[in-house]
C-alpha cells in the first residue's frame, strides 16, 4: 500500500467505516493532500538545512512562493561555500602533485578504477543502444 495514495485511503474508509467517519476521513485527506508534495518536502528539507547553520545569517530573497525562496537561499549558500573553499582545494592539489605525493590508498585507487570502468560500461551501453535504435553512435543528442 502506498501511504500517499489518497484515493486508496478514501476507498478503504468507505468500505470499512460508517458514513460519518468515512466523510470525515475523506474531508481530512482531501484537505491535507497538498502537504505531501515534493515541493513541500523539499522546502522542509531546505528549512531544516538553513536552520542548522548557526554561525552566519543566510539571506532569503522575497518570492511569491516561499519554497522557491528557500531553495534559492540554499543554492546560493552552497555556491558561496564552494567558492570559498576552491582556493584551499587548489592549493592542496598543487602541493600534492608538485611533490609527487599520492593521498589515495591502494584501496581508494582500486575503487576509483572500478568507478571509471562502470562509467565506461555505461557509455558503451548507451552508444550500443543508440546504434541499435538506428541513431548515430555518438553523444550528440
């Protein structure tokens, strides 16, 4: 059973409950149905994420839909933090490659090779599928 399937719950209420209770359940489910949308769940996640940031204020621009405003604030904050950390990451990269130091363990290197092979296999499968579909065997689509 899908807990988000309003029609199923209404049908069950009509089969199991008396008319008055069935009517109350139906009205409740229809009245709260919009609360379970992806956009609302995403807004809840964004609000939770922003509320956990205690060391700085995060501006939230005005918008007709608060969910869009929250999403933009999170995206802006994450972009800002990524930009702030890029110089440090680049310095670390330069230091390790100039000195010839390898930070990865043998296990990490093997995992990386495995991930690269998985990507190669998917690319080949996509190109083969395009070929079988009579399309050019390339990624220009």
